[in-house]
């Protein structure tokens, strides 16, 4: 019975995702007709040069943006599932252990001091700086949380050190904003609020491959995460190497979330509310939550991106503002329904 319910939810999510993606590809500052979308695909795959402006906008700007939103939404939502399972807490987000704040600090260094480093990798420079920042911050959390007596990390230590490292790197972002000139400060602010406007094909392929690989590894450890829900002692009793599992889950999360954040900026609430919502309607089985969250996260971020593009068209809102506007009331409703803190 539970399997049938999961299959039905999966079918509904897939159909919704297809419909939302098609709508998102069609509407924006420039509305593109179905005929123009079809012609752009035909010309691309047949090798013909695209001369129509709307077709070029679709292939070079709109399509990579829509696809980037799908993969980033999936990555953030799956990261939320992994962190909530690891900490056994349904209100944990993927950036809790410093990933997002580290990426923000790396990007801020690039915006303010990038010219001083004499490093120019083109479109890859800023994402690389953000990835390095995320890896450094999360690595610091894991290293500092190690116990002196046995060299192992407890979930509580990871949580507390993560809060401290987040505060440290966010203060670094604040300092970078303080010393930045106006154009630099504006770029930092826009990036820290998240945007899909800079999506391009090479970056999309990289994000897609990383997300798919990390999703596959996440599913591989779903059963062990289910066992961890019983408690650390019980999981050890059935033969699970907790330290090894923690390291692998944190590594999967930091790679997936760092890469996604590096290319689109900091986007909140997706990894927080998506797993929580699915857990309410179909239980806490991580074998279901991981793939279902990938689909629903992609849907949520695509809807948010459409709202960001259309609300002030032809101007554009940072997508992080939209996800917060959507996410905050939903999250409060979910908390009240499950009686957290109320």
C-alpha cells in the first residue's frame, strides 16, 4: 500500500515537473511561442544556424536557465534530506554545517579582491572561488568537531561547530561588503540572494553531472540513514560504521550543495521545506524522500524562478527573495501542523 502511494506521488511529481518546465520555458521577459520552441530544437539538432531572435533567446538563455533551476532545486532539496537524516532533525537545512556561508565568502573574495589575485578562468573563476570557500568552511566544521579522545565527530558537535563557523564566514562576507566599492557591493548582494540569470551551457552540464552522481550515491546510503533514525547506538548495533557514514553523507552534501550554490548563489528554504513537506504526506523513509525531494525541489525552484522573472518583468527579482516569500509561510504552517514549538 505504501509502495503504491509512493508510486502515485512520483507520477504526479513527474507530470507536474514537465508541465511547470514547459511553462517556465515559454514565459518570461520575452514570451516564446510553442512554434518557436519547436523550430529552435529542430534547427539546433539539424545543425542549421538559428537566425530568429526569439529562438536564439530560447536556446542560449531560457533553456539553460530552466534546466539549471531543475538541477539546483534537486540538489538543494536532496541536501536537505541528507542533513535532516544525519542530524535526525526535520528542521535542518543543507547549509547548516557552513557550506552556504563558505560559498558566499568565497564569492565575496572574488568580487572584491579577484583582480588582485591575477587569476582569470573566465566564467569558471567565481564558481571555483565559491566552491573552494564551501569546501574550506565545511572541512573546518568536520575537523574542529573531532573528539580529542577518539577522533570521532558527534552529531551535536557538528551542529554547534557548524553554527559557529557559519557566523564566522558570514562576518567575513559582511567585512567584504564593507570594504567593497558600489559595483562590487551590488554584485555581492545580488549573488547572495540567488539568481539563475547567469546560467550557461558549460556550467549547466557540470551542475547536472555532479547532481546526478551525488543523487545516485545518496540513494545508495538511504537504508543506512533509515537505520540511523533509530539512534546512533542502535545503528552501531546492526553493524553500521557511523563515522564512515557521517563522513560520506557530509561529503556528498557539501559537493552537491557547494557546486549548486557556486553557480547560482545562496538560495534558502528549498532544502528546508521540501523534505519536511514530503515527510508529512508519506513518512520518513529516506529511500522515498531522496528521489521525491529531487523532483519537488526542482518544481519549487522552477516556480520561484518564474515568479522572479514575471513579477517585475522586464526587471527581475533575486530568486532567494521569492523562495523566502514562498517558504516562510509554508514552513510556519508545517511547523504548526506538526506542533513544533507550538
